[in-house]
C-alpha cells in the first residue's frame, strides 16, 4: 500500500507501513435495506388503497424515509475505519464528530476475536485489543470482515514488533 492510500487521519512515521485497513462489514446494512424496502412497498401499497386525494400522497413518504434509513446505515458503517500498521493500530469513528484512537503495538498485551453464530455465517466478528498494565479493553474493532485473517495479521505484526519468530505447523 502506498503512502497516498493512507487516510489523512493516520500519522505514519518514517518507514512505517500499513498492513491492513478496513471498516465494519457492509453485510450489516442488510437489515436496514429490508426496512427500507418494506417502507417503500408499504407506501406504494397504501397509496393504491387510499381513495382520498388529499392524503393519498402521504404514504409515499415511506420511499424517501426508506432511502434515508439505508443511507444512514451505510454512512455509519463506512465512517468507522480501522488501520493496522507495523507499529500501531488505529480506529476512527464518527460522522460529524470524529474520534481517532490509536495504540502502539509495543503496548498490546493480548488480543481476542469473537463471533456469534450469525457472524460466523456471514464472516464478520469483533477483535478486542488489550494493552499492558490495563485489565480493560482499550480498542475493539467491531464487525470486522474475516476477523480470523485480520487477527492473524495483527498477531504477525505483534510478533514482528516484539522480535518473536513463530513457526506454523
């Protein structure tokens, strides 16, 4: 990944490389899409049933409302971004008010990833990163696509940062 592909909210040091970047799984937009479709269909159906011309247009408001629901869900997902470099982990959240959290890899004590049954079926899950000297989680990368692969990359980056070499079976 070239340095021009790096988001402007990520501060790379000399020689630091981006290993992975992503955002929550877009599969999470599906429930909002179902609601949006239901609102649009209900609006169209109610319009054909109503006979009073003065209120017949009112159910059609379900169409822009449905579009707003799916747009909000999509923008909310893509406004949350994650970046893993060979030195740090970043998480940016927020649409209007933005918050960027970062942890240096040399501070990471442990990582876990978890998936519910639904998350396993749709190949997304959460990765939690704990730092040294703390018994609370510091960053959770929520709804990450292919969390096993991302967690593996994170583990490899942690090993490289600490100088540990592991052999895989």
